C-alpha cells in the first residue's frame, strides 16, 4: 500500500487518538491501562497535537492554493494587463504562447525593446501565435456597432492602425518574425484567450463590456475548460488569415474585405 507523505500527520493523529482511546477503554472495562506512565501519555498527546498543527497547515496551504487557482483572475495575471517586462520574461522561459483577443494588441507589447530583445535571443524558448480581429469584417463591425462598450479602448480604425504597426514590427525584425505568427480573424468575438504553456487565461466578451471589464478565468492544461479553450483557439486559427495577407489585401483593394 502506497502511503502519501502529506497524509502522514493524519495517520499519526489517528494512531495517537486510537491509543489514548483504547487506554481509557481498558481502564474503564478491565481496570487497567495499557500505558500507565503519564509522561508517555503526555508525549503521545503532544506528538498528536504537533501532527494536527502540521496537518491543518498543509490543508490550509492547499485550500489557499485552490483559491489562488480559481481566483487567478487578477489584472496582473490576465493577458489584457501583462506588462512588457513580464511578457519578455515569459518569452525567455516558456515554450508555447497563444493569444486570441479582439483589440488588446497593446497587451503583447511586441514593439517594446525588451520584448524584441527577448524574441531575438537565440536561447528564448517561446513560439507565439496571436489572433487579432479584422476590424472590417461584418462580425467585428456588428460587435462595435451594437454590442461593444461605449468606452471601448480602440475603435475600428484604431484596430487597423495597431495591426499595421504590428506588421511593420514583423517586417523590420526578422528575428521576431521567426518566432511570432500573427493572424487576423473575422468571426464574431466571444472570448479572449491567453495561453502560457500549461496555463490558460480567458475572458468572455460580455454585452456592452470590454474583455478587460469581464472576469478572468484560469485553467490548467488537461482540464475540460482548458481543452475547450484550446479547441476554440485552433478553430479560430484555421478560419483566420495571415497578417501579411490581410495587409496586402487591404493595400490592393483600398479596403478590407478579408
């Protein structure tokens, strides 16, 4: 039988309680005690008390950890508020980064010098896929026309400017282009996703709310919700076009119908 180390304090408590109970039971029924020494009884009780404190401490730590996982929703952990410094650190230390967002292109901070240096660093592990909205698709236009918050961060023209800025960054930095793939989607946005290896963060797009105004949900790879997010990202990815094709189509047609 395999014994989990974290359960040893619980086993000690059970054994000590059983010993003390049996000792009192034999005294009541048969008139004698298995352990007569008060010092031994006190030692057993003290040992059980220490084990109880250790056990409670471990359980409390696990409860706090679970709460942190559930409430890993703070602005600092979501992709909407990730700082350039933190993003650069993730690029150096993590291998798979996927981001799906409506207009939060500032979140990835690809134009920041620290991020560019991290991407150019040969030792950096990350490969990055970013899916951003086509501001002139019918679905995105309808989102801004009917469902977007009046305090939206970027209008349709603002999204286009950000996309073109990102395109310029990729064209000017071959080292960045090798590790970063940006694609443009035209479907109606329902959820933003940020994946950093096994950690998934998501925000639904509420009615008349920006993604940053909505709760952020954290899930671990392999859980049902993380699997759902992963499949959703891949479906949007397959239906998207490369940023380069999107820019070229706009330049050729004078407007974006992609």
